[in-house]
C-alpha cells in the first residue's frame, strides 16, 4: 500500500486579509461587499488589542469604540456620498464598560441574544457612569445590542439622530429608577426603532422614547416600552410629519400605572395605529384623525380607542 513519505499538515482557516485569499484585498482587509469593511471586536479573545486593524477575526479589537474610530476614519466627508460601502462591526458577547460615540454609515451587529435579561449571553454596553451611547447619530444600524445605564442619564442620548436603526435591541435601566429616558433626541429624521425592549431593573424607565425637536419620518414599531411618565413623548417636538408609532406594547411594567402612553399633544402629526396601551391616559393627541384602532385601558377601563384624548 502506498504511503506518503511527507508529513501531512492541516492548515488553519484563512480569512480575507490573510495570505492573499482570492476575493480579498490584503491591504484593506476582509469585506462584506466590494467596498464595505468588516471589523471584529472580542474583548475576551486572547489576541484582542486595539492596535490591531480589526479586520481579522483572529486578531480582533478589544473595544467597540476602537472599531468605531477605525470605521469612521474611512468616511470621506468631501465625497458624495461620503462612504464607498457600509462598514460592519461584529461584536462578540461580553460586557463592554464603554461610553460610546456613534459610528457613521455603519452596521453594528451584536452576537449572542439580547433580550434584556441580566443572564443573557450577549453584547452588553454597560459603562460605570453616563450613557452607553451619546452624540450625533448618522446612518448607523444597531442590531441585537443590550444598552445599560446605571446613572441619572438617558440610555441613548442623541443631539441629532438621522437615518439610524435600532433593531431587536434591549435598552435598560441597570440601577432601579435612575436612567431618565430610553432614547432621547433633540432632532430626529428618518430613524427606525424596531422590535426593541425598553425596561428598568425593578422600576420602569421614566420615559421610553422622547424627541424635543423634530421626529420627521421616524418609526417606532413593534416595541415593548415600560415607563413611568410617558411611553413615547413628542410634546416638545416640532416636525413629526410621516412619523408612525404602530403595534407597540406600552405600559408601566406592572410596577406602576403609566401616566401617558403616547403624547403628541402639540403638533399632532404622529400616526398611532394598533398599539396596546395601559395608562392613566393612553393617547394624548392633538389630531384625532391620526389614531387608528389602538387597544387601550385608561385607568382600568378597556376599549378600542379610535381617537386621542
């Protein structure tokens, strides 16, 4: 029987940016498309280091902010559009004690499962103090991330939040009763909040979602919002045209009776459709024509509310 005289070796898997793998561009790293780069973050990896370029999963970055900084450095603000491809940041499960500033034109994907449970194996952005994410949001997509705030600050604190997506995220108060607002913005346009959970530790957040400026063409769809004062607060908003709040569950989490479910008492442009709300006043709306089939309990009295009160 023939036997090879040469020893046989099993080579390690190769990724883009290693050894000239076909389809990769070694100097520029692994790509999710011909232009967009992929950065890896894994704080528990033995070779994790923020000095790595982060495009090799075997040599990831240690912090999310380092990956955000690297991704933002690829933006060319003099170009139209300012990016050649949407970058991705893939984050391995773990607790990241970071106060992040937002990435631009980038997807941040959390591995694991972020349901809001303290025992989740997920990406939990959980700083010692202050907001887990604060700054200007522009073209960022956050998926399956748990954001936790332990101090008297908004969990997500935006001056501007344009064209951002929060999908299947958990936005929580880690220290009972301290975090003030789940998502707080002074100016939002074309942003989507989808299938996300807003909750407290043992007490609800004070407010779930709030805009004190524009909320134009924004969506809050399929979320669970536990709050004390207001679930969705647009009382201070200026422009809310084309904005929709639909198919949300809004309540006090069983700890308290929520004061107001949805508040659009000044402008009245938010379309409220198919929400399930229990509160002292489920929907306080300036335009009764902008409410459709919302199932409500106002101070213990159940009904299908066709108009805001």
